[in-house]
C-alpha cells in the first residue's frame, strides 16, 4: 500500500527532474536547458498521447479535463506509479507473494494509489479546478494512469477490451 501511495508520489517528483520542467535546469540547479532539440521533439511526440487521452476525460457536466494544462502532472503520475511498481517488485525479489485481505502485493499497490486521490467536491468546485489546476481530478489521476499500465491489466486479469485497458496506452517513462 505504501509503495502505491507515498512511493508513487516520490516517483512522481523524481520524474519532474527529467521532464520538460526539469530539462530547464542543469545538474547544478542552474537555469540552463540540457536537452537537445531531438530530445525535445521525441518527448513532445510521446506526450501528445497524454494530451489526447486526458482531453477525453469529463471533469464535471460538459467540462473536460484540460490535457495541455495538466500534461506535466499527468506524465509524472504515469511515470511515478510505474517507478513505484518497479521498486515494489525489486524489494519482493523472488520471495513468495503473500496475499493480504485477498489482494496480491501488486494489487495492493494499485489500491494504495487509488486511496490517496480519494476526494469529495461540489460540482462548482470541480468546474473551477478543471480550469486552473495543473493536476487532473483525483478520479483521473487514478483511472487515467492505471488504464495505461499493462502491469495493472495483468495484476487484475483485465480482459483486453475492459474499460480500464486504454488503447493506445500512453507512456513516456
Ligand atoms: Zn508534480
């Protein structure tokens, strides 16, 4: 559970050091872009998938999530949970995977990710946040990310046409 919660948040922050925002600062923390034009071009190409995907999510009523506004954070969420999953598998090694309350370790990682973004908000607030918050609504921080992960599909034995299996699955990290 902790790998999927604080572990994924730490992973999220780590990716910021290497994304469009981290690319502006060199290893000494000086404001100096260290990406080549080719790096930028390839990054932008992969990110286009996230823009389209998150644009398709409905925040409230007729208001959609803004894929461009939330792009950096969505990319970090997607990379962060993947890093956390890799860390979990690394720690587990070849040890037998013990289920707790009927959930395997990897299933619990995804439950942990779901739990940290639980929220309850009025439609008016959701509408306002969709316009100004560079983070996606909690529901899509969860469903948007796990739908892109074959790891999730495998952990929960989702059929290829299940609603939580995105096609195409977007990935930067
Ligand atoms: Zn972030």
